[in-house]
C-alpha cells in the first residue's frame, strides 16, 4: 500500500483537533507487525480522546482508537504470519502508540492477541475494550469468591458498552443481574440482555449511612463517586465490588465499615495493563464460556471510518446505548 486513511488527533494552539488524514506506514509509531484493519469500536475513553474532554493521549499527534481487529499483513515477529487474524485492545493504543482508527496499524507483537476460537473479527470488536473489561472484572471477582448464591449483581452504567456486556455474561454464568440506569425506556433492551431487574438510579436511591441494607451479592461499577460509595455500603458480607469507570466522577468517599464489618472487597480494574497470560486467558473465555449471547443487540450502531467525527458526543453525555462498531476496511 502507498497511503491509507486514519483518524488522527492533534494538539493545535492548545486545542484538541481530530480529523481523517492520509498516512504512510512510516508515519506510525514503530512496531514489528503490520495489521490490515477490519473493525474497531467506540469506548468512553475513545470519546474522551477524540473530543479532548479527557487527557488520554500522552503525545501528539497520534492515531486515535484503543481497539482494533484485523489480519496480519506482514510480520518480523515469528509468532505471527501474514493472514493471521488478531485482536488488540489497550496496550497504550491512542495513549503512547498510534491506535486502531486506521486502515493499517503497525504494532509490537506483544500487543497482539490471536483471535480466539469462537469469535470472528467483527464479534471481537463488538466486545472490544468494553466487553473485555467486563469479562476481566468477572474473572477477578470469581477468583475472589464471587458466586451466584451470594446474591444479585448490580451493574451501573447499564446501557453503556461495559454495562451491556456485563449484564450478558453475568446472567449467562447463572447470576441474577440488576441493571441500574439513568435512562427511561431502556428496560426492554436491558431485560433482553439478561437483566432480571431494572432500577432507575438517582441520588435518592443512595442514602448516606456507613452501612446500608446488604442487598447486592456483588457489583460492577462504571460510574464512580457517590454511586460507587453506595454500592460498597450495600454489598453482602464477602461480596466484591469491581471499580471500572468514572462516568459520574473520580472521587470516592467511604468509611472502612464495609471492609472491616462485612469483609467486602473493592477490586480495581485496569484493562490496558492486564498481564499477557491473563489477557490471552480472558480472550479465550470470551470465545467460550463467557461468550456474550447478545452481541447482535449490543451493537446498536455501525459506522464507517469516514463517519467517525460525528460519533463521540453521545458517549460524553451518557446518551449512548450499547456499542458502536467502526468498519475500517
Ligand atoms: N478501568 C478500565 O480498564 C476501563 C475499561 C473500559 C471502560 N472503563 C470506564 O468505564 C466506564 C464505561 O465505559 P463504556 O465504554 O461502557 O462507556 P459508554 O458506552 O459511553 O457508557 C457509559 C454509560 O454510563 C452511564 N452514565 C451515567 N452518567 C453518565 C455521565 N454523566 N456521562 C456519561 N455516561 C454516564 C450511561 O449509562 P446509563 O444511562 O445506563 O446509566 C452511559 O451509557 C467509563 O468511565 C470508562 O472510562 C474503564
């Protein structure tokens, strides 16, 4: 190929500017494997990066997009051969390394995961960082003793990407799931993914006692702030709360009571930095026992690379339901 299209973020006059451009391979950060992009997706972090509402990029300019799936075009890494299907999430894409919103990507072999059996390239990006993070959190909660008999799992930010996949895979594993959402009119969507209950989340729900009634067997939180604090105070003895996101804010105000009186565990989840062995194991599970059953419903929008510029605002305002797939080819 001579040149190809990519969606790149610049810092110009102290403002973030993102646009489609034509690039050559040598414009990309170094790597020993070249991938022909097939699919990417939009995560909350992609919206922060593309709109400049969050400081995601550590250097400029960089191709945006924290996820990509595609086939190996050429490789100097003996583990990969032309034609191999691969999936890449996190690993510094769109932070320190050119990312996935590109017809071609050049990446270090260590970033690449072979496409797991049981998924195709499109399904892998329907899952993307959002779904991987939900699966990784479930994996860690279960290693720390979570099981369906402890009680229902509360999932916040339920209609978002992480929330949607979390509902799907927890219910598939035999948990009762309560979807907590700000949206009215999302009940049918959430129940179709496997939620047994849907609750509207507002400040009145949250209370302010050091310990609330022990309601949840465990929780997966995408919001942070007062919602995370309430979940920690509302989980049964020995339950786990996975802290994934900060869509409502980064602060956390808590006492130690839930930890020392109920043995609650707070599990921090940082999907870009999962050790390679664990990352491969979780991807394998996503193609088998944790394979989401409702990806067709979860993908609510499919856009071409050229349509990206108008696609981020819905994430920044919490209006997004489900996942957006980005067609690169
Ligand atoms: N730690 C990690 O490794 C990791 C990995 C992936 C994502 N994350 C984080 O997890 C969170 C969810 O990511 P995502 O990709 O699922 O995002 P998303 O698709 O944009 O969904 C976010 C959801 O959060 C809810 N929300 C509530 N208040 C919001 C607000 N003020 N602004 C925006 N959303 C609001 C909305 O759901 P309801 O209307 O249903 O309440 C919204 O659909 C983000 O904070 C993201 O940064 C962290």
